[in-house]
C-alpha cells in the first residue's frame, strides 16, 4: 500500500509524526511518503527534525503575507502534479489547516481515497475558528476514512450524514505528548539549564496565543490581561511568540519591557512539553494544547469564545475565557490563589486519548489495503 502523508504546519507535524512512526514500525511493507507544503517553514522543519522525519517532497510554498486563496491554489496545484506522477492508494491529511483541505481536494481530484486524522471536530461557528471550521467541514465531505478522537466527534459526523468509514481512535497528539514526556525526563538537566532564568519560587504561566480571530483588539486585550496578572499575583509568564507580524508586533510592543514576562521565540516541541510539565497553569488559544494539558494535570484557560474541542470544557479540565481582559485576569487569579479550584481542574482524566491512536489508525489503514 502506498500512502502519502501531507503536512504543512507545526501542529500537523506533531500529530502526524506518531502515525508515520507507527506505519514504519508496525507495517514496514507499506510505502509511506511524507509531503510538506511549507505552509509554516522554520517551525515546521524544527518539529519534523525533532521526530526524525525527513520529507520526501517539500513544495516550499511559504511566502510573506500570502493570502489563503494563493496558498490554497499553490498547494492544490503542487499536490495535483505530484499525485499524477505517483500512484497512491490513500492520502492522509490532519486537522483543519489550508494544507489539509488542499491535500484532500487534490486527492479527490485524482480519485485517491482521503484519510482524515482528527476528523469530526466542530465549533458550529464558521468564523471561529476561521478558516479552520470551514476546512474541516469540507474535508469531511471529501474523506473516505474519518479518524475521530472522541465519541462526540464521531457523533458530529453521523449527524451530518457520514454513514461509513468512521474510526474512533483518540487523538494522536496524546501519542506525541506521552512519547516526548518520557524522553525529556531523562534529559531534565539540559532543559533546566535552557530555562534557568525562570524563578522556581514563582507560579509559572505558559501562554500561547496566535489565532487569526484574535488579531487586533483581541491580542491587545490578552496582553493587558497578562500584564495585570503578573502585577497583581507575582506570577511569572513565559510566552513563545508566534512569528506572524499580526501577533509578534503588538505582543512585543505591549509586553517586552514588563518584568516577569518572558517573550521568547517559538520553542521546539520537546521544550514546549517541558514548559507544560513545569508550569502551574496554561493560558492558550491553541487547539492542540487544549488536548494535551489534561494529560499533564494542568488547568487550561482557553482564549476563545467557542471551541471545537468541547470535551475538555465539559469535564472541567479547561474553561473558555475569550479575550476579555477582566475575565482572563479573574480566572487566572482564582487558579493561582485558590487551591481547591486548582485541584478541581487539574485532577481530571484526559478525554482526548490514551496514547495509542496512531496504532489504531494503522490497523484501519491495513483494512483499506487494495491488495487484500
């Protein structure tokens, strides 16, 4: 069986890496090719290198300030040309990015079955997250095999009329997280040295915020909240800042001189996992971190008004706080000062998986093998 795995962004690399490794270890006779679009460049290459994955093809599409339309057109055109040269049995795409949608569309145009990793997530708001909600809905229409992370995501697909090909496997990000957590435990001295500037006596807050819907006033309010939290609680914040100028510019201007806030360049995935393990709470608009935090017993404040990952909210491991400054500050202070509230969010089993999702995906792919 010949399999193409399409990757464009850092989250896709992290969530596809366990699948690539599972195919290689559990099904060595399969021909698995990794194709990157280059939607993210430096931080994508960084993540692939960490997992020991060298792409078989890189379309190199990243350009400064490119539009969604130009990225989609370039990805579909580049992948279409490659699919016409190679006889793939299935194309795997992950999540909800422009790369994932373009990969599914190009595969559909070439009559190649599409396997969708992390299928069935829904926020029910096409503008939040944008354009991801639209992308994932469109991929579901084009998909042949739908690898869902939870029962709720499976039910979402069934309610939309998907009758076949639903495989409830868990989320592959938990596979990546548990593998990485185990690996970094043996190298703790190195990570402690890398982040030696952090104060062990202060509660540490890990922040990530980069989503398109938070550009403008949203990120400005988030920055004001972070400043206030540090001033009023004495906590310390580390914030790996996304290179997108719509984020990096206002964040640097607002927070670069604030004592107790460390703005750093995007960190490697293993360093991010180290920081998640070390921190007290996480404030984020990231989808992947919403899924990872419960495995590490970290309360999560989600910088969104809606989320396509409601399972964490439903069980109480995460809480939606939007981008309102007062709300973010109040909830962060509550978790820092109220141990009962903290423990209520921290000690909840992860609803997103058990670390075996990638192996279940391989088993499902074996059953799709056209040679059988």
